[in-house]
């Protein structure tokens, strides 16, 4: 997991260095190539589409997949602008799913996820037993103020300890 985590973070950092936000990080968009290297696939598609119609009327658009979305992805100016730090939330959700085998907010409807994340400020649970640096950085990825989330450089550092 550490090696793949490092490779994924490096890929995300490369996207960010080119001004690309992924906005749809999730395990099914992480691939392993024929040299056993983890790569990020299907990036930036939500931004290109300009939003995906939501099934509930009070939130007409969203950018990403509900189970992995940061609070600010649920609508303009809800919790701050979309930024590189927005990708931290989905990255942490993805790592947790890859460790536990369970998708965050599994069995929740998009409206229930919105209520949990945006209204009640709930966060996905980080499983116990992780290396302390990884535990700390994953929990920090779930800060509600995007400015308090770690950079991907800090995430990479935690995965290399």
C-alpha cells in the first residue's frame, strides 16, 4: 500500500503541477500498469463537464462521485472554492476504501451523504492500526476548511516514513 500510495500521490502532484484538479479520485480510477506501477486514470473529467446533474433539485450540480466528495464539491461557496486541497478528501477516502474494502458512506444515498458531510460535518472513519504519520495525514485530509488540509507533498512525506 505504501508504494502504491506514493505512486498515486506523485501522479496527483504531477496533475496539480499542470493545473489539473482530479475531482474524481476513487479506487476504480487507480490503475496498475504492466510494470506494476500505480497510475491515476480518468482525471479532470468532472471539471471538463462543468458539473454533473444531481438527482435532488436543491443541488443542481456536483463535481465528482458523492461517496468521495469534499464539502466544497457539493455546491458553489458551500465551504470554499474548489482547489488542489479538494483532491485530498477523495484521496483519503480512496485509501481508506483500499485498506478496509468498504466504500465511504456505503449504503447512503447522495442526499444522505450531503446531509452527513455538509450539514452534520461528519467525516469518514480512518481505520486503526495505520502507521502514525499516515493516520495523521489521512485525518487531516478531512478538515472542513480546505486551507487546513495537507498538501500532496505532505501526504507523500507521510507515505514515505
